[in-house]
C-alpha cells in the first residue's frame, strides 16, 4: 500500500515520494509520471535544460517543445511557460530531496 510524502505541491502540480515503492510521482496538468530517484533527477535536469533553451521564445504559450520520456511510445509536449512552471515544481522537490537526503522517508 502506498504511503506518500509530499515534496512540493502548488496549483500547477505536485511531486510526492512513495515510501512503500520508493518512487517519485510527478503530477502536472493531466499527466502523472512515476520515476525512480535517479530517473527523477534526470527528468528534472532535462526539463531545466529545455526551460533554459526556450526561455526567450517568441511564443511562450505555444506548445511546441517535445520532451522524450523513458517510454519510446510517449512524448510530452510543453510550451515555454509550461516548462517554467514544471521546472519550478521539480526544482523545489529536488531541493527538498537534497536537504532531507531521503533518510526521513524511512521513519516509522
């Protein structure tokens, strides 16, 4: 049975850590992605790189930025503004993971 610890949540989305299966769940829009800790760090870095690349895009609300996932069958599409919002969520969750170093997730 899953037991979640919220790492970050706002009106745009969330990141939670499941103590039972030791995975991170990222919710944004109508999509929820499940990642191992290593996959989460990789995904956060990928979104951050895309965000920096498209931060001065002339059409910040146009969803034209494709981001590949671990599954070759699924590609996510974001606008530069989506990347900024999702990047903020992921960054704050990453900060909390780094500060807590996950040891607090294994308490009783």
